[in-house]
C-alpha cells in the first residue's frame, strides 16, 4: 500500500501484506486488514513493525484486539431481517422483472408467518429454501457460513485403499499412484522413502497399535497435513519397519485423478488405442486445466471422447466448445518431428460427448452447444437442467450467501428456454444403474467407445500428407542460347 504526495511528488510505501484498508475521516490514520487482524498506522509515513517482543508506539502502530468486542444478538429479530433482506435481493436481482409470472410479494407474505415458529438457524435455512424454491429456478441458493473443523478433529488420509484380513490386520490393498503435477494429488505411501506396497500391513501409527475395528482412520484424527510414523509389516515377509509419511487433508483430488486415469486406460484398451479420452470436471479454471492436462496426446488419436459427467459448471463452456470444435485446415510438417495439425489441438476425426444428470449449469450449456454445432453424438443421460446463472455477490448479516438467478439463457437449435428445468437429452441414452456401480462397470463409457469405433468406419480420421507428393524445386533446364 503506497501513498503519493502531490506536493512533494514522492511515493511512500506504507505497508505490505495488506488485504484491505480504510482511511480515517481526518486522513491522518489508516486501518489495515491483514487476514483477520486489524491494525492502525499513520497515513503519511512508513512505520517499521515493532521488533519481536518489543512494545510498539501506539501513535504509530496499534494492533486492534478484536477479542474484546462484545455483541448482544436477538436471533429471532436477526432472522426476520435476514428473511426480508433475502426476499428484497431476489426481487431486485432476479433475471426478469416480472419474476417469471410469480407473485413474489404474495409468496414472501405467505411464508413470513413461519418466522414466529422457527427455533434454530437451520430452520431459517429451510424456510428460505422453500421461499426461493417457489420461483422454480435453478441456482437459487442459501449457504450459511461454513463451520470449519478444528485442526485436532481433521482426519488425515493415506491415499490408499485398506482392507482387514483374516488375522485382524489392516493391509494396503491398493496405493493410489497420484499425479506428480499436482501437489494436492501426491501419494503419501508412494513418496520418497516410503515404498509401501499392496499387501503390506499397517501395525501401528505413531506407536499406537492399530486395533480399533474402524482401522487406522481412528488413529489419524487430527493428523491432516501432518507427518506420522507408520509401522509397516511387508506383505512378502520380513521385519516390520517404521515409515514417516505426510498425510493428505483431502483425498478427493488424488482419487479424481485416479478415476480419470482409469477411464482413459479403459478407453484405450477397448478401442485398441484409436480413441482418446479427456474429462472436464467443471467449467472453471480447474476444468480448463484438466482438459489440457492430456489433450495434446488424446487428440492425436483417431477419435476423441469428451466426458463431462459430473461437470460442476462455471463459465468457460464457450472456450471449451471453440477448442473442441477446431477443424484441421492443414498440417505443419517439420523435419525431425511428427506432423502436427493446424490449428493445434484439433481432433483428428470423430468426436463423442459423454454426459449425465450430474452435468449442470455450464455443463448443460456445453452439452447443448456440442449438439448445436453438430460436433458429434451425445451419449449418456439427460443433463441437470439449470442454466440461469449466478454471481454470488451478496451476503446476509451473519455471512450467509444468498444467490439470485440473474443470467438466463435462450438457445437456437430447438432448445429455446427449455434447457432450464429440463436439461439436454442425449442422442444415445445409456443409464448408469446401481448394479453397474456395484460391479465396477461403466456402461456409458463402453457405449461411447463403441460408438466412436462405429463412426470411424464411415468417417475416417484426417491423416498427415504423404511427403512423397511434395513438389519438386529442381530448377527447369535453361533454354538453349540463341
């Protein structure tokens, strides 16, 4: 944070590491926010932070002790204000002024009587959900502030599958391989110096024997992100040995990467390597990165299978469609290199989109856009059906986020307004039954790969040009001299 003096034409750096600031009314002081900490400093000159253990000059450096704040709340009064505020925000920001024909004032009045009947903060959430649900719109959310788990209660994860053998020992049945390009997808048991293998038994954690029926998890409470010592007995025989690993605080990323790798390997195996596979988990920065993680290799195959199942939505569908819709207009032929299509990352031929009922919002939109552009058939089940978007910019007095469906979509291609509350129907419907989950089958993936191979019979992929057809640059013979 800097101050510029227009009289002296000089800039003075006042502070670093500032998240927010306010200037006092007289312009002589600043209130700085750094995370959750507040401090007051002069507005006209730089102040050095007090030395460790030293006492700061309160005229130059004042830490605001927020723990001294006291507030008295009347929860029912606060809930009434929050109810009315949520209703006003919806009235003023819903995507169309006539509230899609709903008499919003009447709805709000009809439910207001229940404010005198609710007894907890959770009851208020239920009430707001019901009121906003009267609009019949997607993305009408109410999210109370998160209640972060205390560090001593957060579970640490090993990044592995465990099972109990006949002797009561807990053995590693599988170590998740992880993804080395993502720190959050590292595999603790496969890390340097660990070398834990399937079949190895975990006998103790930090010296405490693993005897609980729930397995090692009971001893990993409070160990998220921390190093622990495992006593590991090799499955092939030998002496137990100590292994120190740093646990994960969340296994979702590593298990997601493992799932994608499994879908890709299955696609390659079923197609004999002819069909490429990419999965797009959402339409935000993370999904854009995941699309490009292996895109260059996968588009180089004869066909491309794009999986948007469980897509959490976002705002990048138009970029994704532009990328997937590229058509090869030529080839970049370079000596010592494999010919590359122009534009780069263009699919060589057949494209198939795989979707399901958990692909929503921008996941709906990317599916509709894929069909509109006739990029290829859509396989799976009807998408979620929620395309009136939000920006989540408003909060209620206790930090609750309330959303107002603000950005509605109308589509060409016969969709009109009807993607909202219906979704996009697939060209080839393939349900995913509970029996399939239990058996470890993926019938949607299998049908999509089969369809790719069928289409390749009549739609061969683009191939690089035959360099033997290159033109000759040998100069023609000169005509005879006169």
